[in-house]
C-alpha cells in the first residue's frame, strides 16, 4: 500500500467545539480525496496539567479499527492504558531491531507539553493524498525532503506574497484564541 506524506497538526482551543465546523471541513476534504484523516484525538489539559483524551475522527468504523490509535502511539500517549503503552513499546522495539531508527531525535517535539493548561488540543494525523504524485515524481528525479513547515502570514509580507494588512488579518485569525 502506498501512503502519501503524513503530517501531525496540533490545534489549540481555549473552549473547544470539536464536532462542528472543523469536522465538517475535514469530511469535505476527505470526500474530495485531498486528505485522509488517519487518526485524530481531542486532548483536554486541566489547570493542574492532568490529561483527558478522546478520539476525534471522521474515519469510518472499519478504518478506525484498521488504523487504531496512531496519534497516541506517535506521541507516546498510552490511550489504552499500561497494556496499550506496553504493546506500543514492543512494536517499536521490534522495528528498532530491524535497524530502523525510531524516535531517536533528542530535539523531539513534546506535543503534550505544548498544550497550555486549562485548554484543549485537536491532534490530527493526516495523509496528504494530493501530494502523492508530486512526492513520487520528486523521488524518481532523485530528490528527497530536507525540511518542511508552515510559514506565518507575517513572513509572507517580506517576500511580497501578501500585503501587510492582509497578513495581519490572517495572523490575527490564526492566533486570536491563543491571545485570550
């Protein structure tokens, strides 16, 4: 099975409503075959740092059973308790025995630490279907990924892609809830 580029997106919410407009847009993208939501979690962090986790997904029941909790495994969150964490550790160890470096980056991203207390986050693991032909063409040409990341709208002003006023509006839209 060929899989497209996969990205983990973490979105913060001071007062989340995960079942409305965001889910509808993910479903629209899925129906257009632009992206596939591999897994999604809602993580609530209380004022003391305690976590509550629930699945948040537009996967069919069959897809959810097939894929399991990939976000939890990816970020080291044992959603299935100690048994789930132990099973994940065993799978990781088996892959490492085959010579594959798994989570060996000392600068690794601590997703859960980035969630502010008394707020929530939606963790979306998405596959970019649209990028498969481009990725494959790059590979056939001998190319490879060096890095990637989202660019702030404010950074686009300096290169003339956006007017300052438009960039500020987009930046404010993206960060408004975090400022509360």
